[in-house]
C-alpha cells in the first residue's frame, strides 16, 4: 500500500497574535492524499517527529509539525503559557497556515502526543474544526502517579505570584521508549528542555478537567494510541475516556508493554501502520 513518494523537507516560521515567531517543519509528499498537523508534548519539539513525518509522506500524507511557544526553536519563555487557550489559538493559526500550503480541499488530520494530545482534544471541543479526524497518542489527561493535593494547591498559589517560575517537569527520558537510541537522543537534544512553570501546570490541570466535562462536543473521528506501560500519563484514564465516547467515532489501539511515546518505540512500525490504515480509511 506504500506509495512511491519523494519526501520534501522544509522549515519555516509563523508569527502569532502575540508577535512571537513559532517554528515549524514539514515533510511533504509529491503525490499527496492528505495532510497531518502534529502537536508535540511538553518539553520536546516537532523535530522529534522526523521518522513519523518521513513515514507518513511515503504513504502520501504530508506532515506539518509546529514547535509550541516556549518549546524547541519557537520563541517564548521555556515551558510557560499564560493561558492554555493560547495553545489552541496558535494551533488554529497554524492549521490555517497549513491549509495555505496544501492543495485546496485536501483532507486534513490532527495528531497530538501527550500534552499535544490534550491540546488536540481541547481544540476539537472548542473550535469548529476543519480536521477530518484526530490521532490522540498517550494524552495527558492525568499523570501516571497521582499528584498530592497539597502540591496542586501550592502550584496554584505560586502561579498567582510567580507564574513564570521555572520548575522541573520531572520527565525521565528512560520512560519515553525502550529504544536506547531514542532515549539518548532526547537527553542530548539541545532543543529539548525539562521545564514547566506554575502557570502552565495550573492551566494544563484545568484543561484536563475541561476535556472530561466537554467530551460531548467531540464530533470528529478519533484514533486513540494508548501505550499500556506508560509511566508518565495515566493510561487507564485514557482508556476509560475513549470508551465513553460514541463507538461510531472512536478507534482505540492499545499497545501492551509500550512506554509513553509509541511513535518512538522499538515496534513503532506497528503504530505507524495503524495510523496509515486509519487515515486511509477516512479518505477513501
């Protein structure tokens, strides 16, 4: 089923409403059949989706990955946002940017990993979406280890007086993948950072609650990729959330033994094929 496609790699930037320059990368297919917009996770950046972008372009799916504000090559304080809604606004602006590159009426899909999965779900709830569907990978709906109430209360208090105070996001590279090369690359990547601010923590926590409360607004097809051995986010909550959605819209792929980044796991080809088949079924 793999099409013969040459991959064109390009990079660029766009200016947000707040006058920040946000960087993006593209892996474009010659014989394009669909486009995928990627939203990465906390602390990382779009460049880590090289394997995904190249693979998808090989199937005729051009892929566009934005570095979120405060991440990767984009401007902004590291690991900080004043409001979670700003991420949604940036994503909508980038979606319109991608539609400007792509052929008219090309089917457009959204893919979010971890915090990017949370952003993708909230976007689908709040915006009249132009996306044909969304791929939600290991969404950050709750941490794997419950956060004590006192820490949540303390973070909220600090967010009011020192909202941009840099704190550790406590992501252990060894919990991302079983692939030693992926782990080492993450640890040595100069564009990866380990920070989160009290304001982003509080805003993300509120967004998690809103995703659950407003799930009835989700009206486009969703593919959930859930690594069962995830040590970073709560995989069971993701399964419960996905199962409560209409079965006509929802496809759940559970990967026993996989860590937090299924796209970067040793058996990533299984995950890539699942995504390929799901997208292809929705553009046929």
